[in-house]
């Protein structure tokens, strides 16, 4: 059975496309061994490779989907995209947690500092009030003593007292 030229080129294109995708997948897996250890088991990798073989384009492609990047299931993510896809979410979580911890500690420090400032101010105010009371009592005693002395001096200095001898 003879295959027409356009159909043969499409078939050849799909086989080459499938082989390239398998090679990219193998290179990607070899380049990232940490994904193999924590990610897929040996059996799961075999299942995935057989799935790629069976669905990767060994069937003849339709003319509308002739480009190799037409379906998203066949795409292999780039290392750059995988790096950021795996790295950024944990970084954002750490950033969010650290920001929350920082602001909560800052709030606690502010509240404790406010309480300490209030206690220091209350102690200072109490000391100043005691000092003011002592000064007022001292002034009152001084005025009383000077008032008595002034009365005595005013009695002795009056002209009548001098004439009468009192």
C-alpha cells in the first residue's frame, strides 16, 4: 500500500516529534535527580514513558495541529519555569510568615515599651508631687513664722507702744 507524499511527511513529522519529546523528557529527568528521588518511583516513571510513547504523536497528526507545540499535554516545562514554579511559592510563604512574625513582635515591643514609659512617667510625677507638697509646706511654715515676727515687730514699733512703754 502506497502512502501519499503529504500523508507520509505528516507521519514522519509525528514520529520525529515523538522521539524529540521522549529525548527531552529523558534529558530533563537526568538533569534533575532530586525530582526522581522525591517525586516519581521507578514504576511510575515507566508508566509515564509508555504514556508518552502511546500519546506522543505516533498517530498521524491532523493538518490543523501540525506544530509541535500545539497541545499543552505534550509540552515539557522548561527548567527556568520549573525553577520558579517550585521555588517561588515557598519563598512567598516564608516571606509572609516572617513579615507576620516581625510585625507581631514589633507590636509586642511597642506595647511593652508604652507600659514601661507610663510606669516611669507615673513614678516621676509622684516624685514631683511629693517635692511640690514639701515646698508648699516649707513656704507655709516660713510665712507663718514671718507673720508672727512681723506682728511682734509691728507691736513694738508703733508710736503708741513706744510712748506707753509696751
